[in-house]
């Protein structure tokens, strides 16, 4: 058993084990959350990391 707050984007009505997940709406608004991405200065990003950074920038409104 557990309780979590998920965004609408990641909610689904079943678990990986096939168990039903119940949705309960919150009466109070959920505050926004900051998202950060860090990497080692002076160390080049791998191609995969650079693509991920660009994707996150666009997805979160940074423009790429």
C-alpha cells in the first residue's frame, strides 16, 4: 500500500502488477515543483545526455 501525488500525465488506473489504482482528487491545489538538471562542469555531455537536456528544456518551456 502507498500514497503518492502524481501529475495527470503519469497516472494510469492499474499498477505494473495489474492491480487497480484508485484516483482521489485533492481539494487543495498542489503547488508547482521546480525541476533541475545538473552535470559536471568541464566534462562533455554524452550525446544521450545532450538530447535529454534539450528535450527537457523544450518540454519545460526553456526553448531548447
